[in-house]
């Protein structure tokens, strides 16, 4: 990634995919944590393209029980995908602020379609406590934020798998899942059979984070035009990131999270990124949003020396 790049910030204030309300305020919390000036301090030009429009849960029918608010989520994801694709087409690096993780079906569809039009493909590194590979049939909750990665590899509701009219958006062989530690019973077989490479917290404990990231980067880089980073704040241990809707103990440490971002930055292969699931309602003095900005800065090249 060139230091002269323009970073295009796009807010996706959606909580329709989550079980707990509040992540719709995530983009505001991240902006309050001075993401603009802090990224600009790294030498980038920063443009804020505002927020995509999102329906309010209060005046929307929740729809099918196994995929709640699916129609509204698909509409928002299409709007987001178009905005991401437009920014990438102008040579900018899209940085999407979530919102719940279902927005990734939009952001990654957008960057994938940008490269698809050029006969190229994109790889994905998905850092998360959860696999996000449920389908409506396997999901115990019907919350769509547990489904976006499945949708991106072509499994799930057609409204999300076929944004722009085709699927899959990403080849599962170019997807690395990092940091998972909470996988639903019916979801686990999906992960194992999918072709996606999953690195659990046990893998990080046994191999060490540098080796896991080296493997993840290789998976997402091989035969691709670049890497999209999808970073769920619940991947970090709740002691460091308390403001998330689905916290799971035993997560990535503060230092490991920064190291993962620094190693990714070293590749100069990042073409787009997003940070999701910041829930200010559950946070302490905006700590989680502040950490989100710190981690995005490390991904974009901030160094100690």
C-alpha cells in the first residue's frame, strides 16, 4: 500500500444482524476516537464518505426467523458494496466502519467486484472469535451477523450470496480465519468442508501468532490482486475490548493484535479493510473504539520506530 494513498472512510451503522443492539453507534464511536486525524498523521489523505443508509429495526419487519432482517441487510450491503467499489475504482483504499459483521457481505462484495471486473480476485483475512459461517439452516439464533463469510463463499441466502448477480465473491482457498474460539455445533462442519483455512486460538497458542499470520497471508495472497482485512473487535480478549456484543474469553492479546496488523502491513498487499462490532453501549470510556483505531493505524503502517 502506497503511503500517498487516499483512505476512504465509509460508515455502515447497522445492528440489524446482531442479537444485541448498539453496534449501529460503532462508526460514531470510532470517529469520536479521532480516526481521521490519527490516520492522516501517518501521511495519508483521508476522505470521509459518510454513512450508508440503514433501516431502523423499530420500523422494519424482522422477516424470516432463521435470517432476521434479511431484506433490509441485503439492501444495506448492496449500497455499501457500490460505495466500496466506487472508492476502489478511484484508486482509494476503502476503510469501512461497522456496524455488525453482516456488513462484510457488502464491503467484500464491493472490493471483490472491483477486481472481478478486471479479471482478478481478492483474498480475505477474517480475524474473529466466531467463524461467521452459519447458514439460516444451521444458525441457532437467526442473526445474520453469524453468516456473512458463508455468504461470501457462496453459501446462504441468495439475497446476500448473489450481490452483483454472481457467487462466490471470494474463493474459499484464499480465505484465512484467524482467532476463532466459539463455533456453533452445526456450523463447525461447514467450516471444515468449506475450503476456508481456520486458525483457532489453539493454533495461535501452539504455533505463535507470527507463524499463523505468515500462513494466513500466504493463503490470502496466492493468486490474488491483494488482501481485504475484516477485523471483528471480539477477536481481541474482552479484557482489552469490552465493548462488543458477543465477548468470548481467551482472545488475542493487545500485543498480538497489533503484531498481526503490523505483519499484514509489511506485505503492502492490503487493498481494503473494515473494523466491526464496536458496541459503545457496552464499552468503558470508548476503550474499544480507541483500540479499533490503534489497530487500523498499525494495519496502515504505524510503527514504533
